[in-house]
C-alpha cells in the first residue's frame, strides 16, 4: 500500500532501538480517514477467503481490526493482556513477549468469543519478531478454529517475524514492509 509508505515517510519517526513512532496517525492519535483506507485495503486482500472473525491483541491493533471488520462485515475479538474480572468462565491463554516493552504478557480470550467453526484473520498494527501473532495463533489453535491469515499495517522486515511465519505456510499481508531504518532514513521492501 503506497499510501502507507507515504504516510510513514511523512509522519513516522525512527527512534533508538529500532522503534518506529507512528503515534500521529496510527496508534495514539488515529487519522480516521486513513484508518478507513487501511480497513478497505485489508478487506480487499482477504475478500472471498471465508473470514468469519478477526482476532487482535489490545490495544494498538484494535482500531485497525475494527476498520477491517467493518469492511468485511465480521465481528472483532481482542485478546486482553491480563485476565481481568470481566473475563469469566473458560479462557484460552498464551504468553507473548512484547518487543516494545520488553515484558511478557499472558493474553486471554474467553472461549465464548472464539469457536471451532470460526475462520480467523489476525490483524495487528505492527509485525516485528512475530511473537504477538504467534500468541494469537496459539489461541486460534486452542479454539480448534481455522487460521485464514495475518494482516498488519507495518512489518519490520529486518526483524524476520513475517518471513518466519511465511516460511511456516502462514499467509501474511503487510501494507508496508520496512527493510531497514536508522539515522532518519527508512527503506521499504518492494513486494
């Protein structure tokens, strides 16, 4: 998605530690018109694939997942990073290591919201080393549901998570893949 690359170049900021700050349009202050375009793009990539549910992880992936869910006409479920008092009954749980925060989360989803008959699309804002998506894939597996694929807004290709998932046969669609970044420069992988 050329529009995503242009937005990253115009508004993104490269921070130390291979962090790309896109808070001005994607995950703190959300450009709703741009979000609508992201939803349409993801829906176009997975239209006709039988998606019945979208699964994401709180918090930054929720807006993108909802935009895609609205375009595909399917419900969105998000994994919570901690079991809270409003998550009762039987749950699916997995451990995810966050690259950004260098901590482990025990993500949970109520079994009421993820069922064996579901065809699940995973959606997130970033794909770096793939740990969040692996955790979500574990939840899909625990539910006995079918994984349709993955859609991310931005993939840090140089961190290998997306390539690793693709090597395992997972369909991964990223709207922009960053091949390298540093010293104020960003280079995109041509898809």
